[in-house]
C-alpha cells in the first residue's frame, strides 16, 4: 500500500507531494526531487529522518516531490502519510512561534476575514500581510473530500508556525459531526475562533462548545465561536443560536447555500436575502454579538464589492468575509467611518464632553438634543476612526485630522 | 582562460585576461577614466555602391557572403522582436550551411526562442556569446559548455563597448519591420512592427558591414529612417523577420498577484512620502508586472494631487501610453516598445520619442538620460546586506537573465528595488550576492511585502519618510525575517572555471560567473 499526501504538478508552489511505501526493501530510503534541493536538500532529509525516528519507522521508501515547501508544510505532509500508515494519534509538532501565542477579545474588530483553502500552503504564507482582521483556515468547502485528512495537519501546523501578524486565527471546521473531529487537530494549537458552518440549531453550537471545553481541559483560554447561518431553518433560529453559548462572539450568514436552500438565484441586488440578513443582524445585535455578512464572489469587480460593503454597513453588519486578498482593503475602507460620519461624531463627542464637564443632564449639538445611544455610537465611531488612522488621536487640539 | 587573478575594487576575484583580451578590473563607481579616441568603421566610397540606391540582394546568405563572413567574426543582432525573433536564428543557419566556425554572437539581448542556437554552440559555429544569457542559454553557459567565456553587458555598456572599440562588430544584421532597398529602416510599420529600433543604431554606425533584413520592403524613402541607409551595405527581403504575436507578447500585463500589488503599492506610497513624486518629475518603470503596477499607482497619486511627470523613460506599453494621452506624462522617451499600443503611439504621437542606448544609457558620452531620472524602479534576483544587487544569476548560481538597462538606471536619483522577500523558499536578501551586478552605493531602497529598507547612505530619504507610517526596517531585519520563514540556505558550489564576465557600465569587469558544480 502506497500512501500519498500533498500536491505537485504545474502551477503548484510552496507545496510538496509525498509518497510513502512502508516496509519495502531494507532500511529507510529517501529521495528528494526539489528545485531548492541544493539549498535545503540536507535539511529536508534531516526532517524526514527525525520524523521516521519519532514514529519508530525503520523501513520505508519516501519520495518527495517538492516545489519550495516550507518546513511546516513538509512536516504536515510527511506526518499525514505516516499516520495514514500507522494507527496513531501521536503528533509531530514543530515549535510554536512565540508571536503566535495570543488571545483575542470577544469584541475584537472583525471587519475583514480572509478565507484560505486549508490544503493550500502557498496562500497561507503571506496571508497576514494584507491587514485583514481575521484569517480563516478552511477545512470545509474549499478542501477536496479526498484531501480532508491531510488538510488537518497542514492547518494545525500553519496555526503554530505561520506568522499572521496579529490577525485573529480562525478555523472553519467541517459540518457536524465530522467537524467535531477537526477540533482535536486545531484546538490545542493557538486557534482563536472556530466557524461552525451550516449551523441551524443551538444544539450544534453546544456540541462544539462542549468538545472544545473537553479538549482545553484545565487550560485557561477561550476559543470563540462564529456560527454561519446557511439555510432557512438557521435563519428562523438565529437568535437562539446567537445565545447558545457565551463563547459565541459573532454570527455570519452564507448566502450561496441560503439562496440554494430557498431555491432562488443569488442576485447582486440581494432582495431575496434581505429578510435573512436582517434576521441575522437583529439576532446578533439582540444577543450582543457581531453580525457578519457573506462573501462577495467576483474577485475582479472592486466597484460592485464597494457598493455591497456600503450596503452591508448601512444594514447593520459589522464585517464581511473575503475570498481574495485584494478585497481586504475595499472591505476595510468602506466599513470604516467615512468623513461625514467622523465629522458628526466629533461634534457629538465634543458636545457630550462639554455637557459632562458642565454637569448638564442633556447633550445638545446643532441645536438638537442627542440621546445617549447616539452619543455612544459617536464615541465608538471616534474610537474606530482613530484606531484606523482616519482621525488624528489629538483631534480635539488639531481641530480635525 | 586566465592564469592570474586579482581582486577588483568591489572585492571580487577577476582574471587579468578574458578570451585573450586584457581585463580592466572595476575600480569603483566613477573611478575609471577612458583614454584615446573612439572606434570607427573603415571609410566607404560611393564607388562601391549602386547609384540607384538599390542594395537589395537575393537572400540573407548571399548578403552574408558578400559581407565577407568568415571564421571567428563577431556578428551582432538585436532583440526588438523579443520572443518572436527569427533573424538571429536565420543568420546562424546560413553560417552553418556555409561551414563557418567560431563566430562570436553579439546580440543586444537573447530570449528563449534563441535556445535554437544551442546546436550551433555545440557544433562550434558559435564559439561564445557577448550579450545577455537567458533561460536555456544561461544554463548552457553556467554548466561550462560554451567554448569561450561569455561577456554580459548592460544596454549602455554594449553601446560603450561598440563605441570604444572593445567589441569590433564585423557584420551587423538588423531586422526591421519596414525598410527600403537603400537600407533606411524603422520598426513602426509592417506585420513585424516592433516600435523603436534604438538598440541597432550604434551597430549601424560602427560595424564594418551592415545588413538590413525586412519582410516589408517599401520603395525609397522609408520614413522615418531611424536606421540610416547610408550606413547600410546590403538589404534583404525575407518572408518573415518575426512572429508578430510574440513580438508584442502578453507578458506586459499589470500583475494580479496580491503580493506584488502590495509591493507596488508600498513603492508608490514610499515615493509619495519621500517627495519623489512632484510636478515635473521623471521616472522609469520596467515592463515586469510589479513595475507596471507601480506606474499605475504613480498615475493614481498624480491624478489625486494634480501633478504631471515631465518625462517617463520606457519600456513603453499601453499603460504608459494611457498616461501620455491623459496628460499625466508629457513625453515618453522610448528605448523599447512592448505592445501594439506602444507601437501605435510611437508612430502617431510626436511626444512619444524614439531613443537609443547612446542617448539614454552610454556612460562614455557627454551625459545620458538615465542619470537625470528622479526615480527608477528595478528588479533583482538578490540584494545583499550592503545593498549590492544581482540581476543575472539566481541564488543557485545559474545565469538566467541579461542586465538590460538595469546597471545604467542605477544612476537615477532614487533607485528602488521592489522585490519579494523570498520566492518559493529562496530568500532574495542574502549576506552576499552570488554575482555582483550593481554596487550597493547606487541602490537606495529595497521594498518587500514585509518591510522597506533604506540604504543608510540616504539619510535624506530616511528623514523624509520616518513619520510616514510605512513599515521601515533595517535590511538585516528583512534578511532575518526571510530566514526565519525559509530557513538558512546553503550556498551553491562552483568550480574554478570562469564561464562569464560581468561588465560594469564603463567597460571594466565588476564580477565573473563560475561554472556551477553539479
């Protein structure tokens, strides 16, 4: 039986294809075909030998067809073939990057989240440099059914070894119950948030939550949850789902599957999903969590994307998914407060501060009375504007930018 | 092969003889002062040329025979037809049929289509190449299979070598999209129109014999005559000089790679922050995907701020032409025309001007355009901690690219190298470049997707950008980041055999390339 993992062939970069023939011939034989063999051939072979030693394998033929895979990829691919051969849960782990050890706050900014196919290492390496708030390593729809097993190792290793430069580290698991198995591979390894796809009942959230608690054991960390509503049943139970666990911090909507469930076409105008989107927004806001909009799938049409983002923001969404790095800037840009919002927020904030100072019970700006929720929104807008660099932190003194 | 070697001013070991010629080692930027008078071809007389001006002969082989082709000569061709060039291959087919041996091929650049000539390097028709070494030819040379030592020069260095007589061209064969029987020629019209023929201008002037080859022979006069018939000995009409769709290939598209777009965006933002983009500024951006998008971002900044560039040097293409026609750029000084829009523009628009390496790049002239540029955007295969850069070999030691105008452009006021930090696990920033093509004192800024390193010599740029919010880092820091991700690579191993010399813009030797140990 020959076991294989990984990818090779035309257009494949930063990946490798491994084939393992166990127990044939004498001892360990390793052959490396790589365009960087002269640079890294020695270290690749050392890694292989170390892994064979770790798993106690003394006889095997290993063939590596490498297109510049980084160590985290090589190790994931080799572990996948070895564990296909051996029945073991023993994990071969490379060291965790110290900068990858962080927790995120439940209400951290989640405007842009970049989806990455979980079995494509090339796209992971630079994913953190584009300034998105979250990175989703996807084990679900973007991974071919035959590649689900090996993708888990790659995603786990990426969580440990790839620097995402402070982005929230997210994993979309498979639909339950298969998704519960994914949790074993990722929960102990610096994941901040789990996306639960095709979620249509609070029980599913509870199952995931319980499994995570079990895996974490004594560890004092939190892994947040973001259920994705993708059918009519989920829409109708959105509020229950949003409140299913205190670890649920956001709720997203997936419109491709939702429109398919309704048996309608997904249109750019989006009339067919208006109700569903409003339900998700209201359920999430009522539960005190972030509502997140579906991805926009035409990666070449930045203008329509920008329109969609502005609409999304005006409906009440707090963020949107991205399927290409080029969408990140457009989404961030259009979700952030624009000039007129900032101007208004400045006026209200100043009026509020003045009222506070003078001990007045009411806040007034432009001869209108301002309610407290409006003041709070203004304060939040100012905070966002300052954080994103759209407003100088000393705006009170500099009178603006 | 040389027996003695000495260290040049860049610290590289250089032989004292290459191909039987004495070598002047690199002495430092602006240190070598040439002596003597320029080279010239022999005096011609109208006695030897037909009064009716018709110099057309039946075919290329006849022209080569009449031009006196014999063993050991130096034959020049040009790369205006780029990947679609048929001329160089035809020339050596003829030479081979005539049983001629040991020719030096002196192209202005080579392309993958010239892998066809490997068989003539094998059978001794061609002894060596003095020009660029791309793809399969570079591999052949790096494996030590070329009979003599290759010599690589920049476009400006090639003109300098011709003008100074370092290289004496016996026969120049100039392919042209349009010509008349007298020898006047341009690249503007006909099925093989390729734009400016600038690279052949010096060859026409200095070569002993000049042959113009076209597939579009028009009655005298061919207007305009970028190549003057008065320099030309013979004209030839062939069925095809080039493959049109490969002459203006689709390589010149703005990149869609998010990594490269990010690097291009950082480059433009850096230039804006450093005050490089101002009313009346000038720039040169190459034809690679990243460089094209830098030009695009420049355009956005200029539109936003209401600025115009006085001139752009190119490498022209549809994007630069759009900027010219929109009024963002007042003039294009064009050295090479990359696409059909560029060809149309240079034919129709008087503000889109043909140049040659003489005006743009020649270091042994009374100035050149490259040093007047406010900013140049260049590529590199490697950059080291001293900002030295490599553009001809990859980190595995194999020759894969020519120098082009790269060395010449290093004299621009602000030289920026936008490069990825690593390419498929191969780090770009190294302790020391494998091959030195450009001294670090001329490289001002390295821009990667993970940070920008400014040459410490440029305290002015450091001062202007320190509060810009751009990710400024030390170059050592960039190298460490790359190695943290990729690992520390082993260096390639070489034998002692020198396979190629890298000339500096003044004709001195800045480095050599040794045979890769396999």
